[in-house]
C-alpha cells in the first residue's frame, strides 16, 4: 500500500507540472499577442515620422522678374523685386532620400502675406533623370507619389501682398512648407529650396 500511495503522488505531481507549463505557455502567448502590435506600431511611427525630404539639386528663376543674384560664401541669394499685388516665379526641386515612397500633397511659401498662385511640377518617376526642368514642359499640380531617390521639380508663381515696404527691408526664406504622407502618416515640414530667396523694394 505505501508503494501505491507514492506512485499516485508522483502521477499527481506530473499532471500538475504539465498543467503549470501549459498555463505559462498560454501567458506567454497572451503577452506576445499584446506586445507585438505595440512594437509594430512603434516601428511604423518611427519609420513614418523620421523620413525627411531634401533639396533635389535644381533651382531657377525667370529673369523677367527683376532678379539679382548674390553669392555669400556657399549660399546663393536670389533677390526679387517687390512689386505690390504682382507675382514672381521661381523653380526648385525636392528629393525623396527614402526608404519609403512619399505622397506630396501640397506646397506653400512661408513668407508673410505671400501665396502660391500657380504650382506646376515635373516628376522623375522612373529614376533616370529623364524629366524636363523647363517650365513649359511642366504639368498642372496634383498630389504626387515620389519614389525613393526620385526628384520632384516644382515651378511656383508666387503672389506678392498689396502692401508697402520700407526701403532696405526684405522678406526672405530658405524653405518651402510641404505637406506629405509617409506610410499614410500626414506630416508638414520645411524643405530647403537650395538658395536664399529675398524680396525687397530695391532688388
């Protein structure tokens, strides 16, 4: 009889041990089911929110706009004549360094009272540099999907506010305000235009 009691106790311990292991496995499954979506979501947010756009290596202007060019070290300044309630034109480009495709939705100029009156674009969608940098070949603006390493050329007609400016004063900026999406996450950031743009009455 004692021998039989010992055998029954051993069997009970074996069953309890197996049940404990199953419970532990179930807990790990539950924990991983909770943790993995959090990790995936964090990775998504990091990937989407840290991708930036950069200057694409091209800029230009319309000489008829009364533009003067100055060089200050490595920085080029394009100074446009301030003509109230008039417009001026400049060109620039945006490069997507990757790794994700970027959906560019809209572009704004940061100057006070200035607005983008007309926006046109040319897109190097095949990555071969075959698109034209000539404004007459540009298309009317629409949201554009810019692939990694591709360049989006922009041709902007900017309206000047109908105000007066004191002699010697200027409005200036070095960036465009760009609204874009990466992996569906909307962002609004400043993107360099490749030069220093100023608008003044004695340009």
